């Protein structure tokens, strides 16, 4: 269990998280599910503030809400969760004693919150719950749009040195017919690729720093680049074969599902909203807006 300053910090964190969660979609969903335990356990009192009891059921709902928002809560932290609920109830009771809920400004905020929660719950049931994406739909999107999941690749070799003078001298040797791999082994300060004759293997778009990538992908197979300066040093590049790599479905499935889900939710919402607007009698008095 936390102690001293860390315990106070934990209490504050739990309390603030609890307050933030009141009325949120995550809290609503968790509240609707209820505890996994039986009826007797659900009604068991776990804390009391003056005459107000906090039950195990309420604790379970709060715990689920916290876990949805912040990740797993360990059993040794359960008491801190309840302490946060107790502190929240103390604050609520004090606010009631001050009759804050009778003030016009507070009433307006409560009404805004009520409207927001009602709308969120309506959309959860009528839009989000109706918008599901299957693996078959994601697969079809992938197969129909493979160019979207394709990346240009190329093989490239390089020689890297510290100064531009060194690089220019090496470039002249290469242009005079010296073997690239031999010069890379003898002069390149990128030791990882030097022992392989400067070969960096397959390079994908977005893998290298901008100056290096732009110079590399302009090269034809067997072509030498001018001296290229990057944050690492001065390079001479030799182009290899260009190709196109398609990302495997399993690697992009999550992105595809998310994209399709957003699209479905948007379409479902627009249709739902249009249907409601047809049924509603509405008037907008534009001349009164000025």
C-alpha cells in the first residue's frame, strides 16, 4: 500500500479520475453492465459517509470505469478507489449543504451535462452499436485498394565519411572506375555496412533521413549520387533495384477497420439524423439572428 506523500498523491489521483469519469461514456457503459458478483454481494456496504452508503455494486462500477480509462487497478489499490469515492461523496454533500444546485449558473451547467449525457447514450445505442466492421469487409477494402498499402523500396549502398573533401575524393575514384564495395570496406565509417561493401539492404520510403532518402530514390540501378550531406556525415550512394512492397493484411487490418468504422459511424449518424429531422417540426428564424 502507498504511504505518506505517495498515499496522498494516490488519493488525489483517484479522486480526480473519479470526478472526471462522472457522466462520461466510459462510466455510463460500465454502470450499465453492473458487477459480476451476486445480488447479496452487490448490496454489501463498503463505506458510509454520514447517512449515505456506498455499496460494493457502486465500487465495482467505479472500478470498471477507472480500468477502462486508466488500465488495470491492482487489488492493493482498491481501498484508494473507495477512499476517492468517499471524498467525492463528502464534496457532493458539502455542495448540497451550500445549496449550489439551486444557483442559476450551476443549474445551467447541470442541464448542459444532462443533455450531453443523453445525446451520448442515444448515439451509443443508435449509431455506434449499429456500426460494426467485419474481417471480410476489411479484407475486401484491402484487396480493392492495394496501392494504398504499397511502399516503394530499393536496394542501396553507401560510403560515409566525416568531411566533404574526403567524400569528393572518393567520388572521383569511383567515377574513375574503382570498385564501390572495395572502397566502402576501406574508407566508409559506417562500420555496419562497410564490411558488406556498403550494402544497406532494402530501403523503404520513410526509413532514412530526408536528404538521404531523396538522393537514394532518385538513383537508377548502378548509378552513383553526388556527395550527400546528412546529420551523420557525407555520403556517396549507389542505387540498386527498385521494387514495390505491399504491407501484409495482418499489419494493416487494424488501420483498415478503424477507417471503415469511422466511415460507417458517419454514414449511420447522417442517416439517423436525417430521419429524425424528417419527423421533427423545426423552424429557424434567420432574420432574428442579427
